[in-house]
């Protein structure tokens, strides 16, 4: 996979940029997860994907995973969670939206730092948490 160059020091990257990247990476993983489990029409797969990528779902997953994050990962999560995004969610509580933003920042960091195995692990664990609730 091609990793874009953003900065030599990811601590200098704005948490909004990390969340922006993390959002797209996480959605791609979610789409692949859904497609691998049911090759139905795209509309049905999209509805299933929403169950993984909504702010409420991401917040639920990261709350369950917080104890598994190391100190550095918690730092990137907190940076995103405590950021002041210019938008608000129409479909999630402010707390869930901030937790989801923190999760996306963490995912963005792991992707940009090329920590593929850790990224895979945390996203798979998030899917397990969300699948178990069904």
C-alpha cells in the first residue's frame, strides 16, 4: 500500500487531518468487512457498513478498546477526542462524536505511521465488539 507523506513527525500533524485520513481508512476496512460477509447489492452493503462507521458505533467500539491502547495510542486518541472540530454530528451525541473523532485520529496515526499489524488488530477488535452487540 502506498502511504502518503504528510510529515516526518506525526505529532506535528493536526488531529483533524489524522481524523480525516482515519475516517476514510476505517470506512474502507468496514466496506471490505461487509463485502466479505455478504455479497449482496451495494445498497444493502452500504446500510450494513453504516452499522460500523457511524459515530455511535465507533464510540462504542473505542470505549471497549481503551484498555488495550498503549500510552502513545492513547495520546493520539485523546488529541482527536479533545479537538474542537468545526462540525457536529446530526445523528450522534456530542460525546459519541468526540470519541469517534478520537478513534479516527488514532486510526489515521496508525495508517500514516505504517503500523499495519496494529491497525488491522484494532479495527478487527472494533468489528468484534460491534458484531457481538447484534
